[in-house]
């Protein structure tokens, strides 16, 4: 039987390398993850149910539950922004120059 070796990605650059992602794909995951984490914090702070968030955003509860469980597969950045907007938040974009790969 073939053994497998565990790989640990400690940051987005490691994850890009391990998964063979392009820098653009890595940046997209990083933005979506940040938006998701903020949404989770807001939901927790406001003690909102998944159903309440879904109703405010005009999204399905199942979809909101997946997002709040950090399952972002098939979730677009604009959906995350729309959900945050429905809760009274706006995202602020800060661009930084990417460090070249080592």
C-alpha cells in the first residue's frame, strides 16, 4: 500500500504551492476567506440565526449555513459582499504589492 505524506500549508503562499494554484486563484481564496471570517464574526456578535441572515440577504438558508461553516466551494465573492451589504456592512479594499515567489 502506498503511503501518503501530510502537507501543511501555513499561509496562502504555501497553499498556492501545495495545490498548484495560480497567484490570482490564491488571491481570490484569500479575499473570500477574509469576507467569510468577517461574516461569521458579525453573525456571532449579533446572535443572528442562519435563517435570519438568509432572509436579509435573499439567499437560501442552506447556502448561508454552508458559508458560515466556511464551505466556500461554488460561492462567489459578490455573494459574500451582497450578504455583508444586507447586514449593513461594506468592504474596504486595500491593495498591497505581492512578494515575489522564493
